[in-house]
């Protein structure tokens, strides 16, 4: 009888320790199979995207964050501020304000970053606004030549400049 109790307790310990081990691996970021949950509800993401879409056509202006003109990080900053969220203002800081996700795991509301200069440094950002198919992932951004607009990630220029996608923190 004693051996059975010890055996059962040992099995319970092993199962629970495996669970603890898996959680530890996930916490440390070692596991590649984990899914990053969205901190924003579907309704919140819809409101953020609707706010962003209301700025379509606004001209590009370096450092701008209003309808007179805005740059790419200013667009993200403005649409989140419109919804009473606080996020970093600069692209380089925005690029660290979330957890990375792959292109295949991208969702509407995720932030996307590019290196469009030869320096290979993140200098452009946007927000994924719609996903029509695996090869039609649209993002809203402030283009230096055409102002706030949507573009498909899967074009030669944007895919060639792509650096990463993150799922932003909720603040």
C-alpha cells in the first residue's frame, strides 16, 4: 500500500513539475510554439483601426501628429491617443513596445516595422489594418510621398524592407 501511495505521489509530482517546467520555458521565451495573445479586445482593435482610417489622406509631415500632417510613428501615436492609450512616440521605441510575432501569425492591430534606408535601421512603422488572404496583408502608415494610406505588405518594396511585426502591449 505504501509503495502505491509513493508511486502515485511521484507521478503527480512529475506531472506537476513538467507543467512548471513548460511554464518556465514559455516565460523565458525559449519555446517557439507559444502563441502571443492579443491584449486588446476585438472591439478595441476595431476602434483603433477606425480611428486610423479616419486619417487616410492626411499629408506627411516630419514630427507631425495631427490632421495638418503626421509621420509614421506620429500616426500610431495619434490613433492610440485618440482611444486614450499611451504608447511611445518614436518608431525605435514603438518597435520595443510589444512582443514579436511572425508574418504568418500577424493579426489586425499588430504593428509592423521597416528599414527603408540603406542603414538597415528601423525607420518606418505602421499598423496592420486588414488581412484579406495570406498574401494580402494591408497596413496603414504615413508615406512620405502620399501621406496616410494603406499598402499591401506583399509588394516587392515593402517585403524587401520588412523588419518585424509586434503585438503591442496595452497601456
